[in-house]
């Protein structure tokens, strides 16, 4: 879902539904792509990322009528499938970064026009080649859950990292659903995962601030707002939002 001016755009696997701000339907457009993330450009076109099982490029440029204009960025290989996060940049353009494998921000002037790559180093996210699931004797790999750029250009990045005692969130061993063997399902994500918020100067790639958060946060809803997600006993998913306030920590 994306808010564009006075309309709300809702994407699914075969169409784009356009609604007004009161959620009254206005029209639908044939749209055969299902975006994971998207940014609307000044000319009304979109830059989107897709699920890695349905795409081979980092990003795609689409016209508003659903026509693909360009595929660009890094290639997504079968060995290193990952979704890319894409957000508006502080000085126009847009930014993207992979969820898995490395902390690297791509700064784009426009579709297909890369200004720079920003490789970030932090002990919370060591680069890796293969994603590792949580096991009693092996910590899971970290993930980037979302990011944004503030008005000064600093990058705020939400990381999902394993807790020291991640084993406490695992269930008993059971047969794996795919590939044979066995697995240890995650039954309490908040016990397996913790969250770290880092602030990065893109000009130096240096981490200038960080905070280890008490709770586990699963995504960035919008700049300055993050959310934790849990499932209750009836199977409903519930979200709890928190606002990030520079200099004052977290306020729920």
C-alpha cells in the first residue's frame, strides 16, 4: 500500500487499486507485478523492489500504468536471494539496501544512475555468504529490517540481531517441511531476536550513534516509526508502534 497525493494505491499480484483518502474505490489498473518496497518519483513513476523468487534485478522502474521501463542495479542470484529495501533520499533520488548478507546502501540519482555505494561496518552485522537459521548450537544470521534518511542525510538503520540466549525462543526438534532433515522452529521470535538501531554518516560510512533496543522490532513503518509484531493465542497478528526521537531515546 502506498499513499500518493490524495489517493491510496493498493497493489496485489495482478492489479493496482486506486482509492481516495476515505478508501472509496476510484479505478483499477492491470499491474502484473507485486512490489515488496516502492518509491514514487517526482514524475509519478515508481521504483520498486520485488520478492527475490520473482525477480532477477535489485530494482525496477515502472510507469504509472504498469509498464516496466527499466530493470537495474545488482543481479539477484539463486545462491544469494534477498529482498531490497528502497526509500526516498534526503536530496532527491532514492536509496536501496539488501535485507541480507551485508550492510551496503546504494545511493541513486535516478533509475539506473548510481551515485555511490556505502559499505557500513559494525560488529552487530558481520557480512556473510549464506543465511544461517537458528539452531541450538548456532546463532541465526542478522537481517536489515528497514531504514530511512533524515533531513540532514544521516541514515537510520534498524537491524535484527540474535540475542545472547537465542536458544530460549526455539521449539523442540521436528522434521523439516522442505529438503528433509530436521529443524528447530522459532516459537518466540522476541526471545530469538533483538533489535539495534544505528545511525550512519553516508559521507564517511561511519556509525555515529547506536542504541540496543529492549524489545524486538520487525519493521520500519515510516521514517521515525518502527513496529514490533506478535501473534496471539487465536492466531491474530498484533503490531505495537514506537516513535524514535533523536536525543531522547524511544517513546511508545
